[in-house]
């Protein structure tokens, strides 16, 4: 059972890595915008995420893209996305790959 949950979580992360902010050529996961992914016993998913800025013009697009793609993962039930701004996002939350891609290294 735990192996199935790990596979589901890995599939969710893989799907999150296909979601991009239209203005930044790095996926939301590597940007550090995903703070938490939780899967319950019924395979419902709760995601805490943020944006690079509270007034991000692509916010609705990004959130809906996350929802649709995670819902497309086999076995996933309902997806609930919580948009949070604490802790505030900063560049240090990005993966090394994202920093390299954006020229910060």
C-alpha cells in the first residue's frame, strides 16, 4: 500500500514538473512554488503552493493547470489547491537546476 502511495506521489511530482509560469522558463516545482503535496487514504490530493509574486498575472492559469494535470494522474481523486504566501517565496527556494537555467549560478 505504501508503495502505491509513493508511486502516486512520484507521478504527481512528475506532473507538477510539466506546469510552467508563462513568463518563466522553469516549472513550478523546480521554482520552489510547491510547498506541500499530501495524498489521503481516498487518494484526494491537497497542494499548498505559492506564486513568485502575490499579484502574478498568470495566477489563475497556473493554479488551474496544476489542478487539471494532477487530476489527470491515474488514481487521483479530488485535488484541492491552497494558495499561500507564507513563507514568502524567494530565489533560494529554487532547485540548483532552476537557478542554473535562469542564470543565477
